[in-house]
């Protein structure tokens, strides 16, 4: 109730349209709370790497009766929406028997960019042994470690993908041949003999039965699936790169059957690809004796209802999509919640600041901007932020224009100083003042997120350089903002104080002039 009272006060301060819709927001939040209580025993939601572009959401669905567990992964490669949108449907279902572990968006960073690779490469090639020169710690590698633990809890792994063309065991055309993946169920070998179990894993037989069940529901011949044995162990395999994939890891390390379900990228309709993926997933459910209420198909375009935005230390404003929030230049805002017609895959991006996912991260606004909301890679709403007034230090300067003298305001850049540095320390947002030292455990993950200067309009022009760290980008411009820093592996000892590898300087620069100095101490 305190939250709603504060929310109402904040709304009254803004405009009347928000007041009229306050009740709707309250009802939505109340219903969400009741729904969470009712489903608490049937499901569990876990969030890893919060407040980052790599946020990982894991959903555990428990059946009324015990049974086997299938793990479903989607979005391990971000340009394959058919996979992550299908997986997303299974995150909100109920089961009569058996269990699911659903990871709809394994690589949220690459989904937001709508590209195959993430910050440090293809996540589905990070499940094998480390290669020479490969970074041992990265946000993608953290996710892979989590996925490995989840695989160990499962009885079967299904990895949802979109593949090029159409798979055929024989060469038919450039788009339909043995090297294509589309409309196939991929596995590594027909029979896998494990070393620590008495029973072999018959992947081929299961794939054939699943294909028969799914194809019986598919009318169009081109859309029917085929079993696709990559024969990954063979020296003659066409797909040796799969030895570093999630499915190969699941089979060889966790000793569970694992499959890649590939719909064709040549199928243009997302809804069609989701329907086809569902048929195969449901056939696997039936094969493993899991009884579920089958999820529906996507029926609505994603649409933002409200953003909850907190200004400075005041209450949150409920801002409808397309509305305008007026603030003073220099105010700090935080997007605390997104209310839309979908629950999952939503991020708020403050244009010109931060990264693709700025939800729950404070930013000081010095000029008008827009908060864009995306579901996955698709924009679904926005709220404009309009600034008025000024909180920056200005001086008057007289100039001559013809015979007239006029006064112009200009920013005294020579007085610029960075007052605070905002840092994400192992998913917790902290700040330190100029000249202060932040002490963290050696091995902690740091992300330098933002700065606060005494001239708000210049915040975005300051670069922050963590001495001893080189970010993974083609051209190192010295700006280390928004790059994960793994203090146990990424730092060069010679840049630390007295080369002892304990205290590292963090320098804020404006036009090559030092305007702030911070320290990070490894405990």
C-alpha cells in the first residue's frame, strides 16, 4: 500500500491522464502478485546476471505428478527468433506430469542485436575445452557454466534453432543438401555407449519416432522434418565444429540424449516456424512421458502498456506508451518496471545512454531523450523524457556581432570534474566519489556503467579508463564503460600501483584531460 500511495502522489505531480489509469496499473500489479502466489508451487523463476544486457532467465516447471525432466534452450544464437519465441511459450505453462527447465533466451545480448554471435563469439561453440587464447571468463562463459549445471539436472536436452535452407541426406540443390540444417532434428550419433551406465543412448531411434509424430501433423511436404545424424565423432564428419556445442556436451559429459531442432530460415512466417517447433517439442514430451497443457501460438504484437520511472528519490511515475515525462535537466531517473502484454524478453533502452538494457540502472538526464522498450529485438513502445531548466554551471560571455553586443552562455569546460563513478559489482549497483577506493574480492566482475560530473551536459563526453584492462573490441579507444572486467583474469599487473597487482587506478578523461581519479583494490 505504501508503494501505491507513493505512486499516486507521483502521478498527481505529473499529469491527469496518468491519474485516470492508476487503477489499471494497481489491478495489473495485484493480479500479477496473486498469480505468482498461485503458481509458486508449480514453477520457479530464477534470474542470473541481472541489470546487464546478458540477463538470463530460467524457468522451472513442476508437474503435479513426478516424472522425467526436459531442458529447453532457445536463443543461444540471437538471430533465430523461431527458437526463442517457441521456448518462451513453454516458460508459462502448467504440467500434469514431469518437469521442464526452460531457458527461452540463453544469449539475450545477441538477441537484442539480432545477430548470431555475442560479445565474445558464438555461445554454442563455448561448451568444449578452452582453446588457446580463449578468454576463460566472460559474461557468455558465465551463462555457459549455468547452462551446464542445468543440463546436469535434466534427462534430455532440446536446443531450438533456425537453420539455413532445408536438410537432405542427398544433394538436391544449393538450398537443399547434406550441409543445410533447416527442417531437421540434429543429433551426434545413432547410438552412444556411455562409460558409467549400462544402457546405451539410442538417439537415432528416438529422432525417427519424433519425426514421424511431428510430420503426421504437417501437410506441406517442404515443411516436414528429417532426422539428421551429424556423426560428430567420426573423422569424416561434415560438422566437427559441433563438438563444442551444448548438445554434444550434454551427450558426452552429462550422458543424456540431446537434440537440435532446426526450422528453416527460408520460412518467412515466424508463426509458422513456432507452430512447427511446437510440434516437435510436444512429440519429445510425449516420448519422455511428460504430460502438459500445450502452449498457444503468438497471437499479439508486443505492446508496451506502462513504464514505471522513478525520478531522483521521489515516487515512481506510471508512464503510458507514447507519453511524455517532464523533468529538470540533471535529474536522475531509473526505469524500475515494464508493464506490457508479454512478461518476458522486455528491456528499456535510454537512447544515448548506457547499453541496450538500461532497466533498473540510474542515469542522470541532461538533455531530452527517449526510453525505447523492446521485446527481444523489436521495438514495442516508448516514453519521451523532456528536460527543462538547467543545473549546470554557466558563465556569461560577451561577443560582438556587427555594432551590437550580445551575451551568450557557454559551459566552463575547464571547471569540469567527475564527482561519482557508477559501477556494477557482481550484479549490484554501487557508486564511489572522486578520489575514493572501491575494495572488491579478487575475481569479482565489474562493469563501469556511468559517471556523474558537476556539469550534467558533459557526462556523456567523459571516458573512463581502467588501467590494466583492455576491452574485447577491435579498436581500443581507452573507454572501458559497459565492458565486463573480470578482476581474476583480465588485469595486467604492471599497471597496478607498485606493480603489486592489488590496487588499480581508474581515470576519467575529458578531451585527454584528467577530470577524475578512482581506485579499485583487490582484496
